[in-house]
C-alpha cells in the first residue's frame, strides 16, 4: 500500500497538524519519526481545539493507530499530560504507542537546554527549552536512556545514576548552578514507567508488519525542512532530521517503502526563534499578517516572525525532500492585501542569486515580484474555480515556479475549510 509522508517546507507551523488530521481519515497508521514535544500541532474541529506535542495527529480518529517512532525523543511527563488531556476531551488514546527505541528526555536535558541558551547570550538559538537538543546529544554520545530502559528498573537506575552524576559536574563546574537530585528523578520516572508501560512496543516490527499487511501509513513530520540539522539554517535549527530522509532513519523502514512526499507550505513564511529569515517583514505589514494569521507559537506562545513567501527556500526544500505534491495553508490570511510580494531571487552581498546558500546569514535579502492581491474573504470557499482571479494567479505562480502541483488549499483552521484542487488525483493519493 502506498505510504505518504507529510513534511513542513519552511520553519515549522505550516499547518501539519491540521493536514495530518484531515488525511488520517483514510489512514490506518499515523507515525511520528523525529522531534519531540518542541512540536505544537493544532487541530480545530468545531469548538474543540487540540494542540498535540508528541501524540501523532491521527489520534482524533479512534480507529487510527498512532506510533511515536524510534527517532522521536519523548518527555514522559509531557506525553502523559497530553494523553490525559486528550482523554478528558473525550478522545480515546488506546491506540497510541511508544517505540522502545525512542530516547527519553530527562529533567537535566531541560536544564541543559536552558543553561546553554543563557550561556550563548546574543547568539542563542531561541529553542523551545524542551530539552530536545541535549536529549539528541546524549543519544549520539551513546549515553542516552531509551524508553525500553523504563521496563528494566535495574538498568534504568544505573544509567540514570551515571547521567545525573555526569550532568551534575557540568551544572556545578561549568554553569555554576546547583546539582540535581538523583533520587527524586528516579522516583518520578518509576511512576511514569508504570503509567506508560502498556503502550511501549517494538515499533520497528509493528511498522514492518503494517506494511506487510498493506495498511495505509502516514508519516507525520515535525518542525520543518529549514530547521533540519543537516540542511537547515545551521546553527539556528533543531536537532533532528526533519526532512523526508529522517523517515527511514527514524522508523527503521527502507526508502523504497515510501511513495508520496507531501510538502506543506504556508502562503507566506513564519519563523519562531532566532536565525536567518531573508523575507522577514519588519514593518507594520508583519504585524498585520501576525494578527490575521494568529501567528503565536502553539508550544511556547511566542510571537512568530512573519515574512513573504520565499520561493528560493521553497524550491530548495522541495528538492531535498523529493516533494511530489504541495499543500498550501493559510491562503485566507492574505485576503484584503493590495499587493502580495513573492520572493524569486536573493540579494547575497552584492550579487543576485537563485539558490539557497549554505552559509545563509543576515546578508541575504529577498528580491520580490509584486502580485496583485484580492479583496474577498475566501475562508468559506470550497471549489477552486470560485477563488478570486488574483488568488488563482498567486497559486499558479507558485506551481509554475516550483514545477509542482498544489493538491490542497487550506483556507481556515477548521478541519473542513479546504479546497481540494484536483479531486481525482487527491482521491488516488489518499484512498
Ligand atoms: P504545525 O506545527 O505545522 O501543525 O502548525 P501549528 O498548528 O503550530 O500552526 C498552524 C496554525 O494555523 C494553527 O493555529 C492552525 O489552526 C492554523 N491554521 C492551519 N491552517 C490554516 C488555514 O488555512 N488558515 C488559517 N487562518 N489558519 C490555519
Ligand atoms: P512544529 O512541529 C516552529 C524552533 C525553535 C528554535 C529551533 C530550535 O510545531 O512545526 P528546539 O527546541 O527544537 O531545540 O529549538 O527550532 N522550533 C520550532 N519552530 N515549529 C516547531 O515545531 C518547532 N520546533 C522547534 O523555535 O528556533
Ligand atoms: Mg507548530
């Protein structure tokens, strides 16, 4: 059965939660492959509003199996809170599972994240302070603690002891901070282990069995391409492989199991945290877009920086991710603008370039074309042909530049505020 991957093409918050939920209707499995509770994936269904951090966005459909995959880092406290929250909102979480191989975020990871950011001063990354980077650092350093270690408390005890002793050296000697208590962390995590143990599975076999049984599988990316550890705007990135390459390393499947790569882009750009942003709008237009698009972080509530759509960055993202189809979200937010700018080149020092440089920094600025806007509110429109003429021109311009088809246009945060542009193709991919 073809499997589909959903991946954000910008700096996150493209609407992956909304689109994953929508496409989950026709899926048997939704699987997260990287990141942790730094994600905030929003889903709006009538007057119910969900923000998912670790639980895959297929959870609203009770028949969908949701797996937090091997490449994810799991903060058990946050995971348990999320599960309890969903249950209290009437959502069954009985089909939510955790991979044995996923690494665990411990309280010392959150502290390290915070202290490192403080130490970086004006060079800080603007992380979510969720301990994501330090958890992956321990994984790569081969000293991390995995979910499966919670099933063997003797092993867990030893690994935790080593880590707490080691981290306390760093806290006291490097950061001049207080040490943390081994015993209280141990006791806290033993309680978490009791709560989550029934959900722990060998996700690699589970996923391979699902493929063998021809199940429909949707992989849900977190963060986005330009935050990728290898290909994003390093060092202003997150710590995982957010791009489609991360699906294989984060779930244990071979590349030839994957079929469609669906890239999600907003109709403009946003970024939370620091780092290069060539099309950032620093005048009051940025505030207008922030207000209209309600651009405030789903995880940290920070105001998101706003900018015009950047086709150079988007083309780069599509290239690295092997995108075959695009979904564009938040097109409704651009209604009522007289002119919409779209970035088709960069000014890089004194040169005009048409590629995404590997050392992208403050000296890269967008060069724009002005496209005419549209006045009408489009948030109630369901058919492509009913969109204003200039809106269709905007869509076509993006498709032509990227040489890719936009299959779905999202015009509001509600589950049903969508325009399926090419219905036969859409049905072919998603049913
Ligand atoms: P994610 O991290 O990619 O899942 O995105 P977030 O949930 O962090 O941020 C996207 C925000 O935009 C959420 O508040 C969504 O409810 C909202 N949203 C998604 N699609 C649309 C859309 O087409 N129009 C509008 N106005 N809001 C949208
Ligand atoms: P979703 O899945 C937007 C950003 C942070 C910071 C950088 C590193 O909702 O799209 P980290 O805590 O990961 O070490 O922070 O990455 N960041 C996100 N920005 N959406 C996200 O997730 C993000 N997850 C991390 O703001 O700039
Ligand atoms: Mg988000």
